[in-house]
């Protein structure tokens, strides 16, 4: 039509190239994004949708100029978008809003392929993004979870992803009905209270629940506990003097490297009341001795009991009354004997005594302590190495040690009730009540 209009007016048209630097104004307009080309649904109509169905999680066809949600999928590369091209991702995981260009409507069907589990880190990233967390803050949030916690939660996420895929429901925006059905299924399949509670804790990272729903889940967990009660691992404990008597008869200066290693690890476990994990985190550079008066050990790696306002710190006086039970002198002897075997980077306190020498793991030190318990006469079929915490903290309480001192020594918080609930146990008696009564009867037989 332009050609006809020009021909009727005897106007000749021809094309020519003009370099960008000589055609700044026209070139600028051709490269600008005209907001009028960014189609979107009228705000009044969108508000009616929200009032009827609720606020969507994500806008699948949008740009940073017209998105209706904080999270959106763009048709081109965009640093603020969740993904590029809505047809490259599964929609099944979202409560989404879609207002595509009219030419794309025939393609607008949800992909039928299941949403594959993306791995723990990616699942958390997507969940945090959908909750409005800035990308820069996501690694910091993930760092709040220890490696062991991430392993536990990963197990939950794998089950949850499959469960949701089987039922074609969203992993990141489920209903309270979906969540409770999942927890009930796990419980019916044999999961304990602790496992169900771990599932609940893990899934709380993936999506938010209302306060009302949280109370409902708490009530559900209470029902799980009453249906399948959880009891402390130990109903009673052993007397630490049995093991201490055995160790006192082990003369430190004449022991082999293997026996000295077992004695040092066991004494440290008994007198510190800490987990075996703590013993693996002791760096010899952080051991300080003060004129044969005391030995201080600072622990600066992250532990289960670590807290920003609480340092992990062990301190031992030289126990001159009973030198064979002196932790400080035993550790000094151990450091002296192991010095020739230490490489330049072998800074961990406890090393294996079999070649090739390397830092001892928690499992290895646990075996050492269990071996000493067994040699002392403790029933190691019942009591494992971790029971040293039960034994010594209970003994300290029976001996009148202040509860605050016990909590501090064991790494518990000042208000922690862990000791009373799980650790404070009576010493196992060789006679039960019935046997004791019968023996009393035998000792009072008539003449």
C-alpha cells in the first residue's frame, strides 16, 4: 500500500544502509522495549481470579514489566526470572497463573512427564525462590543445615517427590491434605515418631504452612507418639568407677601405643562428658598446658552442640592424687609417643595406631571406648560407647554436682532439659526388686 501511495504521487522509493552511529535516533527506537507490546490481563480481571482461586505462586508467561507474581518465567533471558520458556519446565509443581500470547494457546498443555527429583540442593533452591528469598541469600540459608541433616532431609525429599509424582500433585505447593496423607502413609509403613517428625521438619523447608495447619500437624505428631511411644535408649546406666578402676590399673608410662590410645580416648570421653564426635575435632595446636597446673583444649570446629554464643572448651587440672587417672598427663604422654608418627598435616589429636596412620574417625574411637568398657566388665551388648555420657553425667548428679555445671560440661544449653529426659538414669543393680525381697525372706527364716 505504501508503494501504491508513493506511485500515485510520483514518489520514488529506494533502500540504503546507514551506519548506527549516523542513525542514533531511529536505531535507539528499534532497540527499545515498548511497554505497549507487553500484553497483560486487566488488573481488575486478575484480582477477580485471585479472589476466587487465591494468589498464584508463579506467572508462567511474563517479563519483569508485566509479571503478576514475584516469581515468573520469561520468554527470553532475564536475570530476575525463575526460568526461560515455560514449555521447558514442568508446571505440575506450581499453583500457576498463565496468560500466554494467543498464538501459543494451542501449545498450552501441562507436560505429562513426571517432575524428576532435582536433588536436595536444587529442591531447596526452588523452594526458597518461590518464597521470595533472594538468590544471593540461598547458599547462606543452606549453610544452616549440617551435612548429616542434609542427608536426612534428602531421604525425605526423595520419598516426597515420588509420592507427589504418583499422585500428580505439587511438591512445592501441596495442600495440608497432601502433607497429612504422606505422613500417615509413612507412619503406616512402619516409620517411628522420630522419622515422621524428621519428615515434618524437612518438608517445612520446602513450603509454608498456616498457623492453623501447624497446630494440626502438631496434633497429628502427638497422636503418632501415643500410638507408637518413644522411650529413652537406656532405662538405667553403669557405674563409672568400674571403668575408672580398670584404667587406674593401666600404668600409662609402660603401655603400648595401642593400649595408651584406648586409655587416653576413654579417659577423655569419661571426664569431658562429650560426644565421641567432639574427640575427633580436637586439634593439637589448640591444646595449651599451664605450668603443670591445668590443660585447656579449645574446639573451634562446628559440632552438634555448637552455638554462636557458646564456645566448646575443655579444661583439666593435673590430677596428682591419682596420677594414673590424670587426663592431662595421659594426653601429654600420648602426644609424646605419637609425635614421630605425625605428618606435617596430622593435627587431629587421635590417630590410628595401625599402618597406614591417619586421623581416627568417630566410628574408630567409638570402637576403642567400647573395647575398654568391655574389658572393664561393662555389658557392651546393652551399653555402647555413647553411654559414657549417660554414666558420667548421672554419676555427677548423684554426687551433688550443680546442674548448670553438668550442662556446661556436656555442651548442653543452660535451659536444656535433655539431661533429665534422656541421660539421668539410675545405676543398674545386680539384683532386681523381686530378687532382693526373696533374699530378705531367706535371711529371716524362723529358728
